[in-house]
């Protein structure tokens, strides 16, 4: 029963579409009609309103931190269930007919909640690739790949399986970006 309650609660928390909510409230616009049409932080930055963009980023991270930390403290055996469900909630939110974001900010919240070192590995990898190429999508893919590689180096096979699954999901959510990167059509991202 705990599996079900933790899974549903984490999914519902992860499925709150903060990018959509903030653009509707503060800009009177639908984020799904701006830029890539994605509800996540990168597209929220494309609105031109930095406050909305960075607030979306912070809230998308927080919506993973809250359930994962709660579960880590109270039901530590279920931490990967909570993490996966929060992520799936963001990517496939019930409120938006299962059309959500790409899950990167939510994944960052998951990483920092599980182990700060994992969060730092992602952030450093992301920042390094971003500074070199200026593609948020490429940075996210490489950053998410760096985590299971690090865990494999540490010989933590069970944990590596979970984070490899998370990498595959992030790779999947970025499939259109990958096509654009391959065809040299991907837009560079400004974060400042």
C-alpha cells in the first residue's frame, strides 16, 4: 500500500505545471504557444521574462525535492519509486493530457535530494558542456549521462540501473532536440 500512496503522491506533486501557471498568471500567456511549446524552465526563459523563467526552474526543482526528501526520511526503501513518479509527473502530467516538460529541472531536484554529490556532478557536467556549446539540450543529455557513469565507476550497480533508466527517459524527452542538433538546427540558449 505504501508503494501506491508514495507513487501517486509523488506523481501528483511532479505533475504541477509551474511554467504554465506562472506564464498564465504573470504574462497572461499560454507557455504552450511560446517557443518550443514546452512547459519547462528553458521555454519559460524564452518568454523574455527572467523572473518567470527562473521561478519555473526553482519550482520545478522543488516539486521533486519535497516528495523525495519526505520519502527519504520516512520510507527510505521507496526513494526510487518517489523519484521516478515525480519525474513522470512532470513529463506526463495528468492535468495537461500527459503532455509535459522534459524533466531536467525535476531530475536535478531528485539528484540533490538523493545525494548532493550526484546533483553537483550533473550541474558541473551541464555547466561545462553549456559553456562550450551553448545548447541546453546537449548539456542536459550529457549531464544526465554523467551520473550513471559516475555511479558505475563507484561500482554501485543497483543505483546505476536506476540512473541509467533516468538517462534513457531524459534522452527520450530530448529526441526532437537530438534531431535538431544532428541537423545543426538547434537553438542556442541564453540563460542570463
